[in-house]
C-alpha cells in the first residue's frame, strides 16, 4: 500500500473526557516520561537491515512487546507491522539519520516537567497523563489518548543533517520546522488537548480551529513555545486577508482549506490552527482574570459566543 506522507501531527482530538479515566494524576510530579520503546525500535531497525526477508516479523515483535503506549499508537497511527515495514524500508536513510536525536529526549525532561507544573499553576483542575515517546511510521507527531500522551519521536527528530531522500519536499519542510527542540512544545500542546472537554463530533470548523489553536496558545503559555511555527508565521503576515476567508466557512464542516490538509505552493497547511490561536489569545488578553480565562478556553460550550466575547476579527471590519 502506498504510504501517505501527509503529516497528521497534532490533529486527533480526545473523544472521551480523559480527566475521568484512572490512568492520570492530579499531581504533575507523578507523571512518567516513558522512553523504553525508543531503544527497542532501534534494535529492531538494526535487525531489519541484517535480515530483510523477515523484516515484517521483526517489526511485529517490536509492536507486540512494546509498552501500552506503543500498542495504542499502533492502533491509532501505525496500523500494523506491514505498514511500518514499508515506511522503514523506503525511508531507511531518514530513520538512520535521526537515530541519535531520538535518544536526546531524556535531556528534555526538566523542560517538559516545568510545563506540567506551570499548567497546574494556571489551571488547578488539570489532570496529567503519562507521556510515551515512541517511534512509528512518520505519520503522527502527537496524539492524546486515555492511557497517555503519545509522541511520534521520529517525526520530531529531524535537523539540517537529516537525510530526506525519498521524502516529498513539502513533508521535508514540515519535518525541519519541528526538530527535537520542539518536543516540549508538542507535549504541552497534547497536554492541553487532554484537558479539553469538547467532543470532536460536535465541532464545526470554528470549534475545531479553536480546539487546535487553543492547544497551541495555552501550550505556549506553559512551555514558552509554539509547536506549529509554519502556519503561525504565515498567519502573522497574512492575518487581515485570512480572517474574512475563514469567517465565510467557519460555521460549516468543510475543513479542507484550514485543518488537516496539505501544504500548497501558495500557503501552508493547518492555517486554522493560527486562527484558533488568535481567537484564544484575544479572549485571554481581554480577560481580567487570567486563570478564569484559561478555564473558559478549556471548557467552551458555545464557540460562536466565545468568538464574540474574544472580540477577534472586529479589528478587520
């Protein structure tokens, strides 16, 4: 099966209220950052290079013997050893080139933990899941799930020395916009998704954009960085022209121009993230009680009312 290299990063919304599950804690000090699947992947990767005939079986063992996080990541993203084997074979040079960077995750623990405690400070109601750092088939950088936050480390590990042979140019640019330094921002983004109470099936384009953009905005409040720099930087330069285009479509269910789409020569993907960020930022900035503002952002019941209260867009009238 031909692999789709559309980057599906940061796009899966919670479909249950994760805060009610027993696999999380209200104490950020108790969060576990789990990296056990990283060395296990590289052992399998090296075995695949020596034994190409049994590549699928080797990767099946990697999946079968992994952590709970890897098993869930396989279910949500990897979709089996055959898919994984196909991508690993085609992009073997890329995987090899980011191997050293994937081992740097442990050095980011102090920065990640600082974000966890910051969220507790500004949102005392927060619940904290464990964080699993995994290696998959290049199609997801981050997913929240009831068992924890699932981080596709191979997506986040590229740098200027990485080998992008056999990868499409737009995808290469996406990978380079992230890099290992943005992993704490990614964890923060997914952690905010974990707090959100709105369901994906109920959301219009406006709701989905705020869902994603608010995860960027509040994630930035706790981590100091934005995990989606490409749409943000473009949006800052084209905000005035983007808003009326978005406004025309915001109450519909067609996301194709704004979310979970592919980059084009004219504009980057996921510009809805930027719009949602700016709406959330406007609401936060106009609120006198910042802690209440964070609560409101994570517990929206009426997205059109939230937009109106934010005042965003009126500056373009």
